[in-house]
């Protein structure tokens, strides 16, 4: 009877985090490979300029790895990472505002934006992006975590330090305002 | 647009930008930056240590200043019988004056035992006991 080839177990995020804490750089690299695209989508949807996306993704991972001792498994690593990404984006926007690099619309990129980008992304996506820029940060992040990342309210609440009920309310406010904007 | 359509649209947002990300290059860049991180944290730690040293030195200075001020104030206010003698210093006192001082401090207000034998005269005290006596007079 032929022996089945042992299947290499895919390490969990928790195992990779523990390995990184033990000094394994490749564990950190693997976590980046796993979550970088989801993080990039979240940041781009939350208003990160395309040209800064790589830097913002890197900065988010650097902050996460340096502060990984504070991650207690209250939510998934990816969710925690996305909330750090939100903070990184906010800080970058503040710096840009101070340097007067971004002239328009609060902390987000100019939402009437790059014509090429809008042509590619489509009018509806461009308008949704603009609408997201009008939401409060909490509403925007709850909406993206729920609608884009597909997270449960409990998970969102744990990551953002709020209650599931409050997360639900933020989501519905966001949806209502986006519908009004896109109507 | 209903909620379902909105969610569908949200799921497409950022997809193109994310596809353009060179994940492997990003992973290597992050690892490289993390490797450089300890140098930054050592500098930060040193800065924090020096900051704490400054704080500690300030606290010690304040406490020292307070103790000196208290010591200067107390002999005049609390020891009228021996204040003059304490100010003059033990070496300038006559034997009678020292005997008087000894009687004053022989009955401590808090009931604590004297640091020298109760029936001792000044001549019986050793140099450390005399220094202790002077310290007690100075508060």
C-alpha cells in the first residue's frame, strides 16, 4: 500500500508571529506575502494615493511587527493589520497636509482625481471612492471591513475597540450616506 | 443602488492598485527595514535612559534642596534652648553649655531611646556619639 506523501502543514498566522518574535525574518516575509494585497486594497479604498501605496503597505507592516507584542489575538492578524493601516494612512495624510502636498479634501486623495484612473476604475467606483472620502474615518473603516473584507461585526468591533452594535450602526450610517451620495 | 450592489462595488475597489503591488519586493523591503530597526531602538532606548537620568537628577536636587532648607529652618524654630549652641557648633561650646544641651536632648519628645547611655556625661561620649548629638540638635 503506497504511503501518502506528507503534506507540509501551512503555518498559521499565530505560528508565523511566534517565529518572528523568535527572530525568524522569513516568518515576517511570509506574513507580508499573505496579507499585503488585502492591505493594499483596503488602503487604496480608504484613499491612499496609488503612488504611495507601496510605502504605506511597508510602513504598516513595520509598525505591526514592531508592536506585535500588543497583538493579543483579540481579532485576526489581518484585521489588526488593517486597523494599523488606517492609522498609517491618517498619519501620512497629516504629514502631507502639513507639507501642503495634498491640496484637496481632508486627508484623502483628490477625489475628482486622475482621469486615467477613473476611466479604468469606472465611473461608479470613482464615485464610491469619492463618497467614502466624505464619511467619517470610523464609518469608512467599518464599511470597508464589512463590505470589502467581509468581516463580522464582532471582528470589526474587536479590531476598532468598539461594540458590535456600534459597528453595525456605523455601517448602516455609512451605507445610507453612500446611497444618498451615489443616487 | 441597493446595499448589495454597493457591497459588490466596494469589493472591486482598490483591486487594480493591489494587483500592481510587487508583493515579493515589498516583503524583502520590510525585512530589510526590520533588520535596521534595532539600531533605531537602541538610539531611542539611550535617549530614554538619558531622559530618565535627567528626571532622577532633578528629583534628587529638589529633595536635597528641600532637606537643606528644612534643616536650616528647624533649629531656630524648634530648639530655642539649644538653637544658639547648635548654630555656634559643638567646638565653640563650653562644657556647661554642652551639658545643658545634653539634658535637652536626653528627653526626646517622641520617647525614643537616646543614642548614648542615659547617665553619661559629655566627657563619656565618643566622637561618633558627639556627632550624633550635634546632628540631633541641628534637626
